[in-house]
């Protein structure tokens, strides 16, 4: 049985490194980004250009459900989920308001 990983935030440096490692370990990967055009045109993504990329807004719950439904139908249920999406505010956590944290 194939190993399938979904990597949310694969267009970031950490996500890209994780994706490459999982491919080396024999995983089928579904990689998400907020900007497919960036992935298609930036040379840094050449090692992953032929993988299954999906544009995803993690704030949209229906898009997340759709991602899992489509990938499960195509590859089977994922047995690995890596979440490395997000933006960090440029300030110490102890100084963040609840709104900034959320």
C-alpha cells in the first residue's frame, strides 16, 4: 500500500524541505500553496514541479474538505499530514494581542 502525505504550506521553505524528504522516502505527496502561479514560475520549486499541487486557503473549511475528498478518491486516505502554513507577526509572542495571535 502506498504512503500518502498531505503537506499544507509546501511552498514555504520548511514545507518544501519536508516534501522533498517525504518523496525520497517513497511517499505520494499532495502539496498545498496559496499561489500556484508562484510554484509554476519560481525555479526553486523545480524539484517539486511535477507533484500534485493544490491551491488552498486554510481559512475556507469547504476547501479543506474538498482537498481531502479529492485526494482520498485519487490516492486513498492520507496517512501523514504535515501542517507548516502560517504567518508569524514580527513581534514577541508575549506582546501579541489575542487578535494578532488568532
